[in-house]
C-alpha cells in the first residue's frame, strides 16, 4: 500500500485544533480570562486557539500570536485573520526565547502544545515571566502527558508505534524526546521560579461514527504523519504490515471504518503565576 506525502505542518496543526475544539473551548472558558485583557499566544500555529482566546476576552481585548517563521504567520493570517474577531488578532514573527515585547506588557501568556518543541525551555519561560504583568498568568497546554488510545484492541502494537515515535522525535527534541519533555512541564515551571496554581487534565472521547474533524485528524495526522513512513525503519516488517492493515484507508480492516471504533485523548493545562 502506498503512503501519501506528508502535508504541510500548518495543515496538521489546523486538523489537531479542530479535533480538540469542543474541549479546547471548555478549557479556555475555565481559565476565566479577564474581559478586555491583552494576551500573548506563544507559538500560535494555525491561529485557531488565538481566535478562541480572543472570543472570550471580548471586543476590548487583544491577542498577539507569534511564530518563528513568516510562512506560519502568513498561514495563520490567511486562515483566521479576516474572521469575526480578526480585529482583535495580531500575528507576527517572533522567538519565544527572545520576545520583542516590553516588560509587563501582557495580562497573560498562552503556550499551547509548543513548550516541548523549545529546547531552551527555561529561557522561554523566563521570557514569559518577563512580559506578563505582576500577578498575570502563564498557561501551558500540553497534549498527551498521558498516552491517548487510537488503536483500541491493539495495545501492544500501539505501544510499539509510540516507542518508535519517541525515538524518532529525539532528532528535534535533543537529549529528551517530545514525550519526556511534555512530562517535565511541571518541573520546568517550578525551575523557572513560577508558582503553579493549577494542573488539570481534560479527556477527549470520540466514538464512531466519527465527526469529520475527528476522522481527519486521526487519519491524516496520527496515522499518516505521526505513524507514517518516518517510522517504517524503526518497526519490524510484521509490525509495519499490521499497522498498515489498521491505519490505511484502502485496507478492508481500516479501524476508522469499524462501527465500534473509539479513541481517548488527554489534554493537560498548567497555570502558573510569576
């Protein structure tokens, strides 16, 4: 069975955000961000979380989203910049470890599924603490501090796929894999002398028949990108064959066509103050 080429990362981020949207809106509402406040979205990706954050702070608020590349900034502007809350959004090129912003210039900082990508974690958190006002909050969201479940009934194969993914991610994560870095988030906040006031995990549950957003994310991001060709050399031939039978839409045993299919996916949100 042939594998499709990996889609642009910004498209994968868009799929992930839409998959998470119901719970994402809930967890943002649970933050009770002040109306009219000014926030920084550090690593805004496709821009959808910036939109949902801007919606809850009202017309007097503003969200500044940064990404390290102009390409990603342009993608966010194109996707959401002209929407109903576009006037409350600003997207710019920026480096989370060296923010181009004055001290105490934001009421809060949001960093969603990004901190584990930043090898200089302490430096980024120090910058977040610098630009947030005294008493302001730093919110770090990380998905899958606990493992999700995308292949129900096949736990051994899923464990091996995840282990292969852990090993693959070391090329970007450095000393630690992405999984290890995510699980060190609490320790990283404390090491940065931030006071952690809450740590809450939300569980996403999706069952067949899947919504379009759920199906798109699981098929195109989890199966094709995360568990796709990049892992082939890290799996045995038998595991790759089994993975292909379950994860490729052309297969007669494609799991997303199973009427009993379900997945579980945890999202953790840590809130700290400077």
